[in-house]
C-alpha cells in the first residue's frame, strides 16, 4: 500500500501534500505526533495545576494531624467523605488564588520575614534561643533541606499577606461595639405561666390505628445495628525499652549535641535599603549611595532612629532595626559572613549586599560565645531524651509492622498477632452510637462500621485512637437492624398515641389562651395557674438563671419589643408534652457607662477578627468567580 502511494504521488500533488505536512509540523510541533497529553490534575486554576501528588500530600498531612491530635474535630474516615474532600480542595484552590493575587499586585514576602518566622518557632529553640544546628537536624529528620522548608514558610506567609491586609483595614466603629453591648446587657421584664397538662378525654385506640402508627414509625421500634470486633493494639506506654548503654547515649549526644549546648550568637540590628528586582544600573547606584550615606551617619546612639526613618525591612524598622539574637546559618551567606566577622559594638562602614534584598547596614550590639555542656553534666537528660525518642521510634516501627501485616493478611488478624506476639481481643456488641470504654471512641466506631471492615470482611487500616496508641480491627459479629414484633411493642405504641393526643390538646389550649391575652384578657383569671414575674432579666446571664425554664428564657429573648405598652405573648413547649405562656412586658438596653475599656477593646478585637475572616472569604469567592477553575471530581 505504501509503495502504491509512493508511485501515485508525483509532481504538483506531491508538492501540495509535502507543503501541508511541513506546515503542520512547523505550526503544531513534531512532538504532537508522538505524545498525547493526558490531564492528571485534581484542579486547575488558570495555568496552575493542583496535581494528584499535591492532593495526596495534603490529604496525608491532614491524616497525620488527625492521628496526632486525639481531640481533632474529624476522624481519618471523615476525610473520605465527598463534602470534606471538597473543603480541603477549596482550601488548596484559595491558596493558589491568593498567591496569584500577590503576583498581580506585586506583593512578596521578604527574606527578613522568613528569618523572623523561623527564628520565633519554639520547635527550633534550645535553652529558649533559636538554634541553627537544631533547625538543620530537625529538618534532616523530616527529609527536608533548609531551602525546602524556607520555601514552605515563604508560601505560608504569602498566603497571609492579603488576609493580613484585610485585617489591618477592617474597621469596627464605636457604634458597632455599642450595639453589641446594648444587646448583650439588655434586660427584659417577663411574666410566664406553666399550664397544667390536660386530662385524657378519649382513651380508646383502635387496632388499625396501632398498625398504621407502627408502619409509619417502624424505625422507632427497631433493634439498632450492632457489631463486635476483634482487635490488636500497640501502645507506646507498654513497650519495654530497657536502660540505654553509655555507647548509645554517647551516640545520641554526638548526633544532637546542639540540644545541650549554647551556640555562638550575635545580637544584631540592621537597616535595609531595598534594591528592586531587575533594577537598572541607576537604581542600583542610587541604592548604594543612600546606604553609604546612612552607614557614614550611623552610630549606636542614632541607629534605631535611622532604622525607623530609612529601613525598608517592615518587620524590624518599627523596633529600630532589631533582629534579635542570630546564629550562624540563619541569615544569607553575605549577611552571615559580615556579621560573624565583626567586633562587638561595631557598625559596618561599607553596606553589605545580599541577593534578593539589597544593602544592609549592620550593627553588632552584643555577642555570646558557644558553650557546649559536657556529657557527664547532661547524662540524666540524655537518658530521658533517648528514652522518649527511642519509645517513639519503637512505637512507630511496631505500629507500622502492625499496619503492614494486617494489610498483607486482610482476612484475619491471626498472622499479625503471631508475628508481633500481641493478644487478639474482642469487644462486646456495640452500635453506631458507640458503647463503653474503647468502643466509645468515635474513631474506633467509625473504623468498625467502615465499608472495608463491615461489608468486605477485611482488616481495618491503622486507627490512631490516641497519641501512642494504635489499633487494627477485624469484624467478629454483625447483627443487622431488626424491626421488633408488633405484638411486643403494641402497648408502647398505644401509650404513645394517647400521649400525642394529650400533647395536641395542651398545645390547642395554650394557643387559645394567647389569642385571648392578645385581646387584653387577664392572664391570672384565664390561666387559672400561678403567674411568675421576673423583672430585669439580663440576656448575658441566661445560662446562670435557674428559676426559669431555659425554653421560656430562650423564647422570651426572641420576642419583639412591646408596642404601646402592650406585652408580647408567645407559647413555649417546655418538655414532656407541657406548655407555658410567656410575656415580655418591658425591654431596657444595656447601660454602656458600665463597660470597662478593656472589655470594649477585647470585643473590638473579636469583632475585627470575625469581620476580617468574612471579608477574606468574600475576597477569595470573588477571585474564584473571576478565575478559570476546573475541578476533576473523579480524581479526588
């Protein structure tokens, strides 16, 4: 066939075909003939793709956070719910949109802000001070380089630029604060009557009524679904570590020596003269000349004033350029080299140029020499730290083994129990609402009723019921929800029908009474029951009011203000099929003169937070509305 085609294509037809082919290759790129694109993103925001790897990384972070926090509002199983997955993805999309908005607006995070954030993290502190060695060691254990972590911190700070700007420009007026306190401290004068439950007038219930009620309320007369599970448990507290040898402690000491040492530090202030990205030679020259002029003028006495007036590091200029105590490796290389080559009290005469920032005038205010503690002096602390670390390591190792063995042998816990030497335990029967002890834990219950355990008969994945406490389970027994026999619940249904008749009669009587009171009737004469009067009841103290039923209090503070001296009336169900009638006779706004300034300032801060968060959400929603966003639900 190919030869036949060659034989037929000669002359001008061949030229046309060849011309079209060359045009196609030139215009579309020859790679399009060999490579077909397959979209793999979970979401696409403009040109930015949130990949499946990004998505999985974020979900894994959340799983780890939930596992480490026994009081987390969600369980690991909850992360599989579509609505929660969407919330997680919405958060990732919001970050992309905020990052793009930063770029469009020319907003960026300075190196100084990154340094300040990392330096203030207590997780990297030794003896209350940031330790560069501890910082590097901790990142190394997490498989991260300083550059990777600093990039993450920069991204996190970047996502806060616009929300922080919204917060700082959110205004809560005195009228807003006054309005809240007027309402919170509002007082109301109440009257209420608790009506007696009416007597039953018709106690006849036909069998047909019972049958119909049973059919329409069968869920109320059903034995709930229950399960019993076998489980294997690994607890860090039960693991036997033994005493560490001197060799182990020396190895631990050498590896984490920075924890037991005071590193060399420098107390420093600086003045930053910014050099814009892609600066022209004239801009660079102007920045250098300005920096040299300031350096020539700077003395320890006027440094803070010069910093406040000239420094373009917004994070430190308000404090006179103070950067606090720094260790080697915290600042960029040029700054670091200059700083640790200076003498105490010295100010750089020549500005120091650092990449991506600009020119620094540096004042070394004080210095601390490094001071490592001898092994013998910290042996007891070493033993405690080793035991903690070794316990966590061993626990993670055992929990990982348990998860792997349970996954490799999904139909039974026997192999995992034998391999690990752990006893298989069995719970009593419990329902979806949980039981007692371990079966009261929502994470345990969720895993027991998950599809892979309940329906597929597999072992569960690892369940972190508490910090240092992990479990894998397997279904032992399953009792499905079963409707009770009508004969067994007939008397209960008859009584319920009678109770509902009384409830209806009580509600009707209360409604009729309110209708009469609204026309000006006398409550004492009409109700024929004690009338309770409660003057000056304050809205902010409702929870502490014990002599008035809470349903009455809640209704009373939702009723409209009295008009023309006429009280506002309402019917309130107080529980157990009983009703009350409540009236609001008078409403008095809170006395603003009694509000302390600290209380006003505290409320203003809370209102600012709430309003700023709402405004930030609106801003992100506006970005979403304007943006080109595609979501692949099937890849979540």
